[in-house]
């Protein structure tokens, strides 16, 4: 998938990936790849700045755990604020997708909900 398309949506994608439960960075990348059917195959260098930004904003919390072979792993979890942000962004995305689908002739404008 083209990187420019994803740029504005990475925060929502990462929040959604963590809605299933806590995960370390590579686990989040795998979940995103799995849930997108392989369309979103993000390099590790892309995900970590997003995780740090979301944690700084209070949407995620993290803790260090022992991983395989004694290596430490940072595990990220969604906070309540993060869950609310995900719900808000999901609603906004749905309205946006409906509008785009209207342009593509995939929805009936009369059935579409009015915007706020």
C-alpha cells in the first residue's frame, strides 16, 4: 500500500491494533499486517515513532517485560484516553469513507447521514 496514503492514518491503525490487547512493537506490526491482509507491511522504523508519539499524548502506556532469550521488550497498552481517541477517529473515518464512497457511486446520498 502506498506510504503517503497511510501517513495520516497510522495513529488510528496502531490504536486499533492495540484494541485487541497489549503488544510489543513487532507484535503490533504483525497484527497490522494480519488485519490488513498483508496490505500494510510496515517497517519497524515506521511504527516506533508512532508508538512514542501516542504514548506521549497519553493514548498508550508501556512497561518493560522479559522477552525470549532474556531480552527486554516494551509492551504497549491502550489507555482509556486512547480508547476514546480510537472511537472518535473511527467515527471520523467512517464519515470520510462514506463521503468518498459517495463520489465513487458506492452509496446513496439520500441514505447518508448528514455531517455535524
